[in-house]
């Protein structure tokens, strides 16, 4: 029976998501709002399809946030994190302190004791990592200045949860009942040592343990085992960190950062992404379902007033900070709109404070509703920003965005970095072009990375991997794999999903080249043609032909042959089905041999030719041309 | 007089490093009846397509050699172009009349100034003297040789001055195309743009 229940629950959640999310998306509201609405609809105050277990589901779904932080970490090389240190500490720190003080002051005005006011202020300082990152990412705003600043602030908030949990008990009104559950047995210095040890452990394990493990797993070539390993890693880190009383999200974030410059980054990204998406969706549904409408209906004015006050205070503090940190007006506004809500950590902190009698339920319960409602309104606020605020700054915004892409994404992706791809890649890199390389041979990757190449493990015929490798932002896509079917598969995939990319493909032979020509691939090079031609030139030279002439003949030969190649590719398309493959090959050779390569030589003979001059012997002949 | 169709044969082996030539060629682009043909871009391995080049010549009335002045002459590809395209029987010789009646113009840029290009200067000879091979080539092909368009002291020119030369080059091309320049006055000049060049 119980199993049946689980499946029924899953059915309800999935059905609600499948029905509402595309609808919300179509209406331009974004997926987050869709999930939240789905939660309200199926929740205890809607169709009553889910009830008590909502909190359990929420607890489970919080793991989506953990996975998201892991993915965010993967995107962040340590160098980038270092560059963000000022916004993280400065902007993030001031945001938490500023919001806490201002909200606390308002609390004092309403007659709360200062301790309670400060607790509420600290809790209100948190914003929703899940909603903000998901919404900004979906709208492509995460890489803007405002997006990066919002990210920095969210990161600081995640970190600050740990000290806040330590401070809260000190602010309790009845000191006796208080007990901090995690840090109870430890002195503060022990706690600090534990944090340092744990982070150090994650860094060391990520550097020295995970890479050999991934290499081993990758060499089995079993995709699902790689996925299992990736999941295992995230869950393992989360458990270890949680056992130590720290935020699992923070732990997996560190693990992500450590793996950010490993060769398995894109593969990990594409493996974890779907799980994260589903769990995060579940999390949003649970938030929607968890809104206590009873309290809302009892005192609607108070609740709505508080929601507005919360949003307004946060908005003003953020806007002020944005300007103070020299963000442009449009970016400051986006930054403020994005973060002006309560966050999921508020739920954690509220339950912690009521359990420890730091806040009374009479205060905490309405505030939980306030936070939940403010989260629901976040996607709406961002839509308001996009529709009404951003258009006023349009030109500025566009320029900045394209700059960011240039800075963060490589313009060239090379799939396959064996004998062929390496030469292409080395030439580009020697000319200071940044190149992203995908290859499926893990031993190869190892060697290349030792020489400083940015090489990633993965099968380039997977759409999710191409996304992760930045195909949407790149300009060129070089297909240099040595498998003819795979090449065509990749070309079809890239043409279908990234039509803006110019494709350069390696053709195994003539027949393969025909296939590529018929797909209108921009540049096609037959893998052996160039070197065979070079050898022909050397042969001519050894036969006594002067090298300049030999080279000119070879170049003309190449032009003619390529012309013929394109012609035949289209002829062959017509009678493709008729003849068997081997017969075609023979006929093709005949056709090739019939074309008169001797004409080439006449063409070459025209230049610097003096025979006419000698024959004519008369007329105006410049003396230096006469010999 | 009908429109004079202009063919600019442009030669610069490292255009990405150029200051003046890049601006000049940009100024020449997008003018009706003016064809810009970038030789280093079309023939990176010097394999010049003779038939295509001869067809281009036949389709135009004024042929411009635009290039920086390297060792008192053109960059290598333009010499290669002359060697293979101006064939006996096409451009010269008693049957070689394809270019008769067309006009020829050199549009060049030099590092040295007017003072360097005279007997007392570093370069001893004048620009016109150095360009004698081009002038005689035009003559042998039955073409009318116009005084050259010369931008000098290019390393000392300010951005504004370069922009001024580029604008004047475009203007000159338009006037040549429309035939609005006074032919007699033209022939009197050492350089086509001498007034502009020394009063700018």
C-alpha cells in the first residue's frame, strides 16, 4: 500500500508540474513560478491532493538546492571565485548586516524586544538561492554584472547561516531552554578547526582522489556508472558535511569548485543537471504547497503589509549597496529586484528558532507565510524588471552582455583531439584563440592536460554535453573525430540545435566528404588529401621538376579536385540507391581518372611563357621579358 | 561621359597591422562601380587565377594599384600579378590590345616625407622617378598614366589626418568615376592629391 502511495504522490507532483510549468513558460512567467503555482493548486488549500507529507517532501527536495550549488561550483573556477572575493565579502556582508539592522529597527518600532527583532532581521536577510539562480539562469541574466553580484551575495548568505545558527541561541529570551543542536558538544575553536579540516579534506580528495576514480570509471565506457559516480560524489559530500553540522549546500559548492578545472567538469554537469532540475522543481512545488493560507485569510492586511515591507526594505538596501559598489543603474535595479525576497534558509532558521524557543510560534508562523509569499513574487518582480525597467536601459544592457560572453566562453570547440584535432587545436592556440576540447579517450586527456590544454572528457554526440561545453556561445565547431558515423551524428546534432555555429569537419574519405557536402558543412577537409598532395610535390621535385612549379601544379590540382568533389557529391545524391557500394567506388575511380589532369599542366605553362614572344620576334617587347 | 568603372588591386601582406592603408581601403569600399580586389586575401599562396584576373581587367576602365611603398616598389604579390596576368598577346605585343585606352593609377603610402624623396633627401629620387616602371608598364599596355595618389609620412600622421586622407581618397575615386576632374589640370600635377596633401 505504501509503495502505491509513493507512486500516486509522484504521479500527482509530476502531473501538476507537467501541466502548469509549460503553461507558465508560455505565458512568459518562467518555470519557477509554474512550479510554485502547481504547489498551491495541489496543496492543502487547493485541491488537497497532497497534505501532511509536504514538509517531508520539502526536506527531500532541498537536496535539489544542494545539487544546484554543486553545479554552480563547477561553473566557478577558483580563479573566478578569487576575483569575486570583494563582492562576496563586501557586498554580501553589508547586505546581511544592513538588512538585519533595518528590519530589526522596524521590529523595534512595532514593540518587539530587541533580541526578537534582531533574530527576525537576520532571518529576513536571507534570500532564495534556488529561486534567484534558477530564474536568472533561465533568463540568461546570471552572467551580467548584476547576476554575478546577486550570486556573490547568495553565496555569502549560505556561508553566514553557520555563524547565524551559532549566534541565535544567544538572542533567546529564555536562556535556559536553549541548546544549539549541532555545535553543542564542541567549543567554537573546535568547530572552526572542523570546518577548515573538512574543506581541506574536500579539496584534497577532489584534487587527488576523484580524478583517478573518474578516469577509471570513464575507461569502462558505461555512461550510467559515470552518472552513478557523480551522484555518489554529491550525496557523499553532502552527508559528510551535514554530519559535521555544516550546510550541505556549502560543502557540495566547495566540491564543485574543486572539480571546476578538472577534465570531467562538463560530463559531471550534464549528468547532475537533470536530477537537480527535477528536485528543484519538487522543492518549488513543496514551497507552494506549504503556504498556510489560513493565516493569510485570518489577517490578510497584516501579512500582505509585511510582505510588502520585507520586499521594500530589502529592495532599498540592495539598491543602495548596488550603487555604492558602482553598479550601473540598470544593473543595480536588477540586483535589487532579484534578491528582494525571503529565502529557503528562513524556513530552516524559523524551525530552529521555534524549536529552541528563541521565537514564539505566534511570531514565527505568520512570518513563514510572509517569506513563502515573497518567494512566490520574486519571478514576478523579475518579469516586472524585464518588461518595464530594463527597456529604458536597453542599449547599455546589450553591449555589456556580449562582452561577458566573450570573456567567459571559448569561441572554438574541437570534438576529437587525436592526430587530426591536435594539429588544428595547436595552430589555433598558438594564435592565442581559446579552445574547448572534447575527447573520449581518458588517457589522452591526461597527457594533454599536463601540457596545459583545456580538455574535457565526454562524447560530443550528446546534446547536454554540447550545451555544457558552451556550444550556444561558441562561433566555430570543429569535428575531428575519426569515426565516420559519429562525425555525421555530431554534425546533424550541431546543425539542429546550434544553427549559428560554423562547422569544420574532418572527412575520412571521398564518400564521407560527399555526405558532409550534402549536409552543407562549411569547411570539409579530407584527412589524407593534404599530406598525399605534399608527397606528390616531393616526388615531382625528386624527378627534377623545380619546386616552385611543383607546388603550383599541386595547388591547381587541389582546386580542380575539390571542384570535382562538390560536383560529384550532388551527382551521387541522385543515383545513390541504384548501385552497390563497391561498384560505386570503382566507377568513381574511373570518373576521377577520366578527368584530364594534363590540362592542369597547360594552365601552369601559361605563366612566364616566352614561346609566343620568341615566335613573334617583332613588336614592342620589353627587353627584360625577352629571355 | 559614361561612368568610369574602377578596379582597385589592393596589396597589403599584413593589413591587420596597417594604419593608413586599412583606412584608405575601407574608404574605397561600397562605392558603386568601384571593385575592390584584395590580392593577398584572394591568393594567400600566390596562385593567381590568370583568366579571372584578365576578365576583371576587361570589365573595368581604370586600374588602381593600391599598396604601401615597399623598397621603392609594390609588395611582392603585385609584382607576381604583373608577371602572370599581363601576358604577351593580352596586355602587350602586336595582338595584345586588351588594355588599350584604359587608365592607370598608383595609390601608395610612404613612410618618408616629401623632403626625403628628392636629390638632397635620403631616398635621392622622387616618387615619380621610383614609379617609372609602373608608368612604363601602363604605357606599354596602351593605358593612360595618371599622376599617383600619394600619402606620405604615414608614421607621423594623427588619427584625424588619416581620416582626412581616407575621405579625400574616397572623394577622388568618386570624381574619377564620374569623370569630373579636369584632365589638363591633372596632367600638370606631380601627385594627384598634392594640393590636399600639403595644405591639410
